[in-house]
C-alpha cells in the first residue's frame, strides 16, 4: 500500500516491474548480434547444433527489449509478446530439425509465424554458451563450493597459429641449389618460407621450413619429387589448432576441500533451487563417502562425461545404461532434469549482458519458462 501522500490519481497504475528500464535506448539487430557474438562466439558451438539468428523480421529491425528464456514454448511466446520483446534469446533453439512448411499445425511452426507477424527476432546460443568461459557450465560449477575447474573437452581455435595447416621441412646442401629451391617454393601460392643454418654429417646445410595449405603442400612435394638431389631429411607435420583457455564442453572440478556426498547434494539443491534431485550411488559408496572431484555437464551430459574419472557426475539427464556403467565404477550420479541445470544461468546472463551491452537495451527474464518435468 502506498502512503496516502503518494497515492496515484484514479485510473493510473504503476507499471509492472518488467517495464523498468524501457526508457533506455535501442540497438540495431545486426549491431546487437555482433555484440552477442563478441560476448560468446558462436564458433564455440558444437557442429551438430543450430545456433545464431533463427528468425529475422524484415530489416531494419530495432531492439529495445531483449527477452531471455531457456525454452521458447507457446506460453513463453505469449509472455514475450505481452512484454513487447523485440528479440527473444532462447538458450535452446526452438528450430532444430528442418521445417518443410510453416503452417498453424504444430507448435514450433506457430512460434515462427507469431514471431514474424509481431516482428520479433529469435536467437539461440545453446552449446556456444555451454563452452564459453563465462557460460552455463561455469555457472553450474559455482554450486559445488570452492574449486578449480577445467573443460572436459577443450575447444580449439578456428585457425592454426600460423598460416596454412601443414609444415614441411627439408635440408638443402649447396648454395646454388638453395637459390633454385627458394625461388621455386616462393612462386607457389599460400606458402610462407623460413630458413636457418643446419648441419648433417659435419657438412653445412640450410634447413627450409614451409607453412602451407593442403593444396600448396602437394605442389611443393611435386617440385621436390622431380629434384630429389636437392633435398634430404624431409618431414611433414600437420599443424594443430591451439586449445582455447577455459573454453569447452563440460567441466572437471576439483574441490579445495573434500565433502561428504550428502553435503554436496544439499549444495547442489540450494544452487539450483530444487527440493529434490535424483541420485544413483556408485558401487560401494554411501551418503558419507567423500567427494573431491566432480565432472559436470549442464543439460544432457552422458556423452561428455563418459569415461571421465571423478567421484561424482552432475548433469540434467543421462541414459539408463550410462548411469549403470558409471555407478559400476564407483561413481555417484546426480540428475536434476535437463533444463534445471541451465535455467538459473539466465539471471547471471542478464547481468553480464547488461554490462556488455552498456545498458543500451532493456533485458528481462521470462517468468513463465520452466522445466516440463516435476516431482509429484
């Protein structure tokens, strides 16, 4: 109840809390998408995933309100439209398999129709946010207590540290041969050449190192095969793309201090705001068994966690046989339902994106979004 001195005139109502910040400015959709990619690159996503801009109204499209949800259902779409969202960031992609038509027949088709009719864009980051250093799995690990973490399956950079994907090295023994070889390889495209002194059997030689593409590698080898007297001791290396720091699928977490499984269960329930979780005890383990190493993966973690050595697996769901296999090895398993291990991240995301986007747009969380499964 407002104090009498602050009561509003008849007919005037306070705006709902989600309208707060609506006086902020706006961003062009393309600029916003670029900023979202700077926050967490879509290149982090798994190759099988369907990420990025999934529905785009005809340009130009202005975004004043960004609406965050874990799953875009029809009920969530109702809420997004009521709150006048211009862009829905749905962690899970509502469009995953190919659509052969867009009619009013199925709920996913209706989502597309309603988004376009109301000029609402839809964007999904999914596994890009799983792998990101500040993403979903990092958030999930916060519920374990003080620990050190590293990705279970680290992501690789998009490119090699040097131009080309292969390195070819060989020795040239005579100065006149060196001039001929250097002239020939420099005439091949997509090749970078370096040279340095070398010795072989007490003789002064020059070591040639080439970084090249697959195509140019074949051209260099063709030249060398016709001039075998010019080179010896040839080596061909495939250049690996470097691993990205703190980026990748899943997290292997080592607690600063081991705790009982019972304590860990309570920590996880508190972090995820759940009254119940599903537990499979590892063979020979009890609720008093100590937990020091936790392997986790938000969502469906069976394939990511498989074969990882840990005291506990934490994920949303795993197949029955994956659970049996892990438990047979003495590993405890906690399952929390798929999206329960993801949804809480959106509150952190709201804050991080607000700072990243310099509060240029209004960012709101869905109040309708929830896991479809519950304990009854």
